C-alpha cells in the first residue's frame, strides 16, 4: 500500500465497507444474525403488524409514536402536502414522456429536482431543524403523488389528485387506480410500506447521508438515494422475483428449474441478503400477509421457497440462503393489483421516509463524509512524454 500524506492514517477496510461502522444513529439497526431489525426502540415487524404508516413516519421524524392528538395534528400537516405545486404538475407530462422507456423511478429523479426548485428548498447547511423538517415532510408527502402521476401519464391516463381524507397507503393506491381501494388490500400494502421504511445503512441510505453531509438540499439528497435504489442489486428485485415464479409456472416444475439454475451458478432472485444469516423477518411477515389472501400464486410461492431451501441444502451444503423481502413483496403487491413496473417505486414511496430521517440526522453533523481510496495505478511521478 502506498503511503498517504494527510491528516489521518489510511486504513484498509473490507470491499463494499461491509461491517464498517461509519457513524452513530438513533434511527434503527439490523441485527442480521438474529433476523431482527428495528425503528428506534421498536421492532419494525411489530410496527408493521399493529401501526399505520403515519405513526411510523412520526416515530422516525420525532423519536416517539404519536398519541391520538399528535396523530391528528400530523395528518393535518402532511395530507395537504400531497398536492403538487402548479409548476411541477405542468412539467410532469414532459417528464413522463422523456422517461417512458425507463419508467416512473427514473422520472422521479427529475421530478424531485423540480419539486425542490419549485418549493424553494435550500441547502440543509443553511437551515435550522424546523426548516429542514418542513422540506423533508413536503418531499415525503409528494413522492407518492409524483410516482402515481408519472405512472398514469406513462400509460396515457390523466393523474388522479390526492385525497386528504384517506390514509397514506390508501391514498397512494387511489392515485394509482382512480378507485378507492379495498380495505384489506390497502392494509396489506400499508404493512409492506411500514416494513420497508428503513433498513440500516444500505446503499441508498448511505448515499443520502453522504450528500447531506455536503450541506445540500433535501431534494438533492433524495435524488441521489433514488439513483442508488434504481440498481437491480438494491431495490430492483421484487418484480424479478415474481418473474421467477412465472418461469416455474406450477409446483411440479419447481425442482427441475431450481436445480438447473443452482448447478449453473445463477442467482435466484428473491433469495439471499447481504446482512441476514437467517430468515429475513420482512419476508416472514409478508408471507403471512400473502397467506391471508391465499390462492394459486401464494401456494406456488410457498412451494418454491421450500424447494429452493431443500435443493440448496442438497447441492450447496452449508450455504444458508433464505427468502428476502423482495420474494413475498412481489407476491403481495401482485395480489393487491399493483403493476409490476410500480413494485420498486412503491418501495421508494416508503423508503423516502427513512432516507429523510437519515438526512435530518446527518444534517446535525457539520463533518463532511470524505473517505480515502487506495491508489493502485503506475507509481507516480513518471516522466512526462513529449507531446506528439
């Protein structure tokens, strides 16, 4: 390793910063060996099973679950923010046309930039805590509206205006379809949204915090996070996991299909996680949501899960590979009528709250995140060749 002259001593760390602690946080953690994760001091799965999305949003922003009065005040504050500024609404058809080949998540990057500029978001470095919070609330409230509008415009449909009388998840489904959703499906989607609000220092959350450490505005931080989420190794797997079930088709074809992929060394989408060494608790919770609906798709998913685990034990002994959140998330969203191109955007509609909470936390620290790289190219300085 070449020596580095600087204020701190460079240290080698694992590739991908795996397991490297980079800061302190009060927002939550993932305990992979236990199969447990939490938002602040509460089990995230228990929150998904018993609380609404707005309660968890309040918890992430304010550090406590709201009582009845606080819940009402929070809803009254955030529901009007679902409506987009006129300038953003006018620009969305053009954004949707331009981004049509890539879909709503690509359009969201442009739309968030427009939202931040239109609403006058300023660098978090120049703002106090309440002003930062106001910008974060505005962005979190608007993201589901932006995603639903971009989806509908991409299909040649007019956007559906948000309703202030519906809870967050039900309003999102309403804006996507134009119809008030069945309560069971709205609650199933809400449980999914709550379960994906935050998940430790994943790639998109870390990206948001790096940008926030520069003092940039909330919209800039979120645009970077969405860019990181768009990668198939991060947030792009729910529809791919469902494609696996489509390819298998029926339970009797599962073993042959799985065996062929495992022996070829191919990745089976919806299985495995970089942190969990046991069952992903989000997958366990969403499997129960899917089983409440029942039907052929759920039966196939349960059978495929069992056969993948059994065949891996036979063909790759000692390799622990269980379903992750994407496997049953795709099943639940399919059962609730969400189009597949909206699976990852729906994940984004939840994770924006976790990103924003991390942005607010990072903004309290004035230290920019600026790691070092180890140079491995030709040893400098070399003689400069003559110009030709």
